[in-house]
C-alpha cells in the first residue's frame, strides 16, 4: 500500500484500467468534502491519496489519470464517486465501469448488490465494513482506516472480470455498456440538483 498527501507522484502509471474509490465526510456531494481517493492497478498495487481540506481542486497528476480516455476507471457505485470527483476537481471522469450496475443487470436473482455481498458470493472473500462510517476528515488516519480504504478497491478488477463473464453469457453486455455511457449525464444532472427520474416522467 502506498500513501500520499494531496496528489499522486508523477511516476505512478496505470496502463489499461484502474480501480477507484473515495471516502468523504458524508454522502451529500456539495456539503461533504472529499477526503481520500483510493486507486488500485490491475496487479493489485494500491495507492491512497489523502486530500486535505485546503487542497480541494488541486491534485494535477490524479486528475490526469481520472480523465485519461485510454484508462478505464472501475468503481462500485460510480454515480457517487464520479460525482464527488467531478465536483471537487472540476473534471469529467471517463470512461467508467460500475460493478454495482453490472451486478444489478446480471445478478437479477438477488436484490443485494453491495460490495461486501459481491466479494463473498463471487470471489469467496470476506471484507470488513467496520471503518465505513469513521471520520475520514482527520489528518492522521488510523491503520484500520487505511486497510479498509484499500479493501474497497483491491478486488474490483477481479469482480469486473467475473461480472463480465456473466454479462456476456446472458447477452447483457451491450446494454450494460450503454448504462455506463449514460452515467456522465446522470452525474451532471445530480450536480445540477435535478431529479433524473423526473426528466422521464410525463
């Protein structure tokens, strides 16, 4: 695990894809600030960037990776993470893959699509959610918090691979890709405080 403050070093490189997650002070994008960005390479190398309160909007190396059109960003519940990243850094994260959307489209035999459930069912791995609601805004994070943060990204590449197999088997990959493409529009609506569901009603 690699830990940095405010930005990734310029020498950190991701090739084709990177797993991404965030930790914030809450779940309201325009109220609760971004505190942590976790990233994991295809080979399992985890990089954690702490975004201090006075550094909002900076992190040039991090922004370069998040907006690189040749690097797929893999999230679990991308809608929230992309929203907070776009809002904080003034960027457009793309391209996007969301394991939660993939799960909902192919695991239609279940109504449980949380990361913990997916890791247990698909990978037979138990992950802890003990630190999920802890104070991510403090300057000195605990070893438990950092371990939890790493756990939220380290399995996303493997989950993507297994979900892709299921999506292809069930002929749902084309529809799933269209949903991923629509995420950017949905995030823009969220940041405008527009209820996306209302757009499509009579």
